[in-house]
C-alpha cells in the first residue's frame, strides 16, 4: 500500500536544511528537541528521489529544516542533542573535514534534469557516490561516525553555508 505523503514532509523553500539523518525516527527526535528550544522545524524525506533518480539505497535522506535566522542556534542545539543522545550520533551526518552538518548524499545536484546523464553514468560505476559538504565542498565515502565529531566545535558560524544545489 502506498504511503500517503503528508504535506508536512514537503521540502520547504522558506526554510534551510540543517542536517541529514539516516531514518526518520532520529530526525523526529531532533526536530522535537529543536522545537522545545523554540525553533521552527520541518522534516523532509528525499528517499524516493534517491531511489528513483539517483538509483541508490536511501541514506542521509531525512532532512531537518530550520529558519535561516535560527541556523546558528540550531547547530548549537544539534550538538547538544548529540551529547544527550550519543547512541543516535551514527544516524546524523557531519563533515570529516570541517564538522558541518550541511551534508548531502549522493553528491550530485538536486537540479537533476540537466545532470541525469551523470547520474546514470554514476549508477554504472563511472563516478562513485559520495557524501558532500555544502560548507567546505569536501566529498568522502559514506560511513557512520560512532562518536561526536570533534570538529563541530571548531565551526565558523559566520561562514556562509549554501543551500542544496
Ligand atoms: Zn565540510
């Protein structure tokens, strides 16, 4: 049976992506935490995009979004959330180079129509799928951290984090 997509799971253009999660449960817990701190959040699941466009098993597909003005505070709260829930750290993506939560997987543009050929070649192995950091533009093979990324605390809150392409 098809799951009816709730409007609450739409990708909202008035908010920005805070972080990517494996699994909706962790994203929901994080979203609840941020809401309790007074921040507006939304959850977006791009699992079907990853499955049907990028031909990949969904990973890092559940996004928590926040208001742009709240972004810096939300990052601080998300680090607190990780400290309170160390068992959930493996489900939250962060960059091994800069500690940012602004991670996409796979690394390809979401404006997929012009890039469809690249996606297809990738599915044939020409380009390996990797995680991508919107902040420092690093890419790395997908994997799970088992402990809090120590680089979170060295982040530069004033550095611009571009929205997903
Ligand atoms: Zn980075």
